[in-house]
C-alpha cells in the first residue's frame, strides 16, 4: 500500500465517522437493526441474552490496523497487523448458585507486525496490539485464565490463575483510548522486567514483565472497605518460557514479581452526579537476579519501582454526561538505576468525549510519554566510546475514536516518535549508515478499526 492511498483511506474513514448515523438513532419498538445492536452478530435470536442471564458471557473482538511511517525511523513504509481476541466469562452465582464465584478466559491471535518492528525500530511500540520482535508473523496465545471469589459483600476478592498485571494495575480510563502500548503497560515495566526469566538462552536480557502479550501464574487479593478505597496486591511467578510459546504451560520457577496498589476513587458509579476521579499509588518488586549496567558487569538480587496515577474528569454536561473533558498523569521511578535500562517515566494527556455536536460517542485523546534512560547505561556507553549514546524516547500522540455503532469503531491516529530506539544508532539496522548517525524522529499515521462480534 502506498502512503498516498493510506492517507486517503484515513480521510475517507474519518469522513464516514462524522456522517454515519450514530447508534441508537432509530425510533420505534422494532427489533434492533444493524446500527442499533450491541454486537455485529446481534443477539442470536435471544440466545446471547439468555446465556448472560444464566451467567455465561462470550466475547469476540477484531482489531485491524494500517500504520505508515511517513518520515524518519530506520525506514519509511506501511505495515499492517490484526488481532482477534476471544474471551469467556462465567458468573457461577447465576449459573449454579455459587455466590461470589466467577471465572474468565482470554486468548488472542495476532497476524503481522506493526511499524515499530518493521520500520521505526523504537522502544515505545506505536501499537498496543503489535507483538514486537516475535516470529512467525502469526502468533496465537492463551493470555489469561483465572477463578475469582468475592466475599463479605464485595469487601474482599481473591483472583488466582494466569493473570496479566495490566488488567488491573496502573490503569487510567482516559489513556486507554490511545494506541501506543506505553499508555497501558508502560516502559518502566516492559523495558526493565523479565519476560518469564531475566536472561534468555543467549545470555541477553529479555524484557516485558507480566503485561500484554504475556500472562503468568499468580494470585491477586483486593480489599475494598468502602466505595472510595481499594487496596490490591498481586504476586506472579516467573514463567521459564519464551514469548513465542502458546501461553498454556503454567510453569513456574523460584522468582516472583510483586505489585501492590492503593486506590482512592470518587464518583465511579453510573448514577454519580459528581465528576469521576481516581488516584493511585503503587510499588512493585521483582526478586530475580538482574545484570548490572557497569564497566564491570555483575548481578544484583531484586529490582523495584514506585509509581503514581491520576485520572480526573474536569467537566461534563450535567445529568447526561454526553460531553466531558478528562485528564490523566502517570509517573514512576526506579531507586536503583544500575539494573534498569529505563530509570524514570512519565506520561499524561487529555481526553474530550463528544467533541462534535451529534457525535457524543466519539472521543479525541492527546497523550505524551517520556522514558528516560538510566545514568548507568549512559556511563557504560560513554566508557565504550559508543558513537551514539542512548538518552530517552518520547511519544506525542493524537487519536480520534469514532464510534459508528455500539459494535464498530474507526480510529485515525497520529504519532510523533522522538529519539526512536532511545536515541539508537541507525547503523544497527542500516549497515551503510554512518556510525555517528542516530535514528531520525518518526512520524506515524495510523488507521484502526474495531468490531465486536
């Protein structure tokens, strides 16, 4: 696909988003039509609703995207990737009278690679569905599989099985509308934490942690004394397996990852009249052995970080809430930069719900992220007389989510990638490049579509 056609397709999609009749526009008591149903495949003649009433909910979501690097990066061009995410939930109280017991399973299949893998060669992946650095191009994996028991009128819940930390920790409601992966499981975690084990078979550090696309055996305990306060803690076992496995081995080893988060929430109920807000303070600790970044490398046991999250609605239309403005801010730091590639991280942004009259379901989101490289890494590179020294990588993203129906959305996206590869050397990917040349800042245009079946 040429960049001209790609840009044209994005413009057509955005025009369609602004002109298609929004969901719920039909009048009368007729059965829901194509644009009014919640899922593309409808209610299956009432079967879907009947299953939900009996505690069984099935989900199938397709996400497809085209992204083009129009300038900068290691090279320009277009790339596509697609994800199919299948989920299943069982409420055993509805299904069999077992109060407070629930189960969940989630699996996905990803086809293709996005521009971070094939063009930009950057660290903060521009797509949160892309599986960077994996081969083959088609990858299918079990993501999550757990049981949860809630007791004492919801004041205590325990979840056990294969979990993914980014399902519940560090989450901000405003940032989820952005496409770059760092606005979910951010760089302070995926650039520093081991993917199953701290060192791969070749002796190289494998990073990702227990966020997408990985899950790991674990237990999460949440204490909810009232509607405002929540304290949740989870412990995960490292999985001694490659990211390329299917995710169903459930192997564990002696190393664990612990994360704990205190939350203060305001006006989270649907009928709340005030503006929603959430404040979170968290810490994580991994007891594995980590290689140090030093002139004389060694190993140290343990790695930790502290982080905070703020997400607050500043304004919304009275009663209906059809239009709203919200902001988010997240920041984290690692006390010991000698074992961390990224030593500190911050992101933030603003979201506008219903930015255009008549398009109350649409959302415009602006986000900025910065991942700073540790002084230890820079010191080692200077001592080795590296022609290009890593310093930081940053992202500026603007995204428009156009909800054409309850089951279908189209999302044009713009990202400006500053210092791809954390100011990486271009010669690592283009041998003919001068050793002192860094990868140029990249401009990425994207178009995503999401369909709920």
